[in-house]
């Protein structure tokens, strides 16, 4: 790491009960940061609090989709250590379903959890940060925040909304000490798809095989800490799947063709034909 996290920095992480958020909590605890950890499951939060191995950790269990509770939760978080220096909007929920079959309650839950909750939390913390001329928002987006893919309509819409909101905020408050880091993970080995919803609101419940060889949550967390410490505007973290972002930018018609087939299978088929990459990117069963 080229720079250090200042010891005592107050960092609030949502979605700290599992996956990337849990790894981030443990990584930040090792830097001497003071932590506030959130998620819906109080018992899982207490486990992560123990794993952090420091007394400087508070937990605030709450449901981000309960929008009316957000100003109160923000006040609770500020009361823990007197201020929040860095807000990590990590909590997220995916839905895997075609647009035609996605119900309104699922649209609402995905939008509230991934976008509206974080947006309202940001607005609640912002005035005090502007007054101090110091505040950092770290936003865990997704490649689905940069392009839409089959079965990810609701999730991609919510992640795109995050980009619009936080890029606007970054430009508005640049001169008043507010920093925004947008993190775009590729495939990270977590249970995100197991936790995902179906179009009717049931549990998707499967871990897709594309995650078999994916980057670990711990490695992803280390890279996020580094990007935040160096105040990056945007960082893409993952493996070769992240090339899809460049493909969209430079060859959008080929990107569209790949996306409308099964994106992962097609990508692996193409890369598998390139001898030097072939062994690594032979199509997994999915
Ligand atoms: N894994 C990947 O490949 C990948 C790729 C791109 C982006 N991401 C993003 O990375 C972030 C972390 O995901 P992950 O992969 O670590 O998945 P995960 O293990 O499923 O973690 C999701 C976290 O969000 C919390 N959460 C979900 N709904 C919530 C709600 N309504 N209120 C409060 N907390 C809620 C969950 O806690 P509770 O269940 O306790 O509420 C959990 O801690 C998400 O924003 C996800 O979109 C992940």
C-alpha cells in the first residue's frame, strides 16, 4: 500500500455481515480505523465485530430498504464516535430474472437497497462533512453499473443510478472537501447470487460456477482499501471479465453481440480460442 489509512479514521461499512463487506471490515480493523458495521443480521454482525479483534467497533443492524429509518440510523452512527469520515456503501442485493418476469416489489426492493437507501444515507451525512470540509464516500458498484446484461435489469438499473448520483455529488462538492470513489468489482467469490432474489421475490439460492475461479473477497477488500487510501475516483477490480468494460467502450457492437448471447460463456469461448489464454479461459460448466 503506497499510503496509510490514518489511525482513528471513522469508517461506516454497510453490508458488513458477509462477502466483500466482511473482508473490508477486517482489513480496516487492522489499520487502526474506528468502525461502524451494518447489515440486517445482528448475530452475523456480532461475529464480524469479534473477528475484527478491536474494541473500536460499533454495530448498527438495520434494513437499508426501510427508507424512513435512515435519518435515525445516520444520527445513531454519528453518535458512535462523534462523526463519520468515510462511508462505504457496500450493501447490495441482486435479482436474477428477465425484465418481462420481474415483479414490482422486486424492482422496489432492489432499487431501495442498492440505490435509494445509500442516496438517503449520503444526504443525511453530507451537511456535517461539508461543514468539516472532509468526507469520503466509497460506493461499491458493479460491472452492471456500466452496462446492462440479461437477467440483471433491476440490479443494473440500480447500480447505474448510483453512478449518476455519485458522479453528480463528486462534481458538486469537489471544492468542499468531499471525495467519491466508485468501485467496480468484476466476479468476486462471495454468495451474492445465492442471496439474490428471483423475479417473484423468492430466493435464487445458487452460486454460479463463474465464481469458481473468481478473485477472493479478501483480495478485493485489500484493493478497495488501497484505492480509497489513494483517493481514486474510480477503480475496476477483478479478473479478465473486467475487459468487458473496455469492449463496451471501444467496440460497442461486438459488446452488444457478446452480451445478448450468454455473456460469460461467449467471452470464455472467444478467449479460449486465443492460444496463450486458452487454458485459463476454457468455458466452465454454468
Ligand atoms: N461478488 C461479486 O461478484 C460482486 C460483483 C459486483 C458488485 N458486487 C457488489 O459488492 C457488494 C457486496 O456484495 P457481496 O458480493 O459481498 O455479496 P453478499 O455476501 O451477498 O453481501 C451483501 C451484503 O449486503 C447486505 N444487505 C443486503 N440487503 C440489505 C438490506 N436490505 N439492508 C442492509 N444490508 C443489506 C447483506 O447483509 P444482511 O443479509 O445481513 O442484510 C450483506 O452483508 C454489493 O453491493 C454487490 O452488488 C459484488
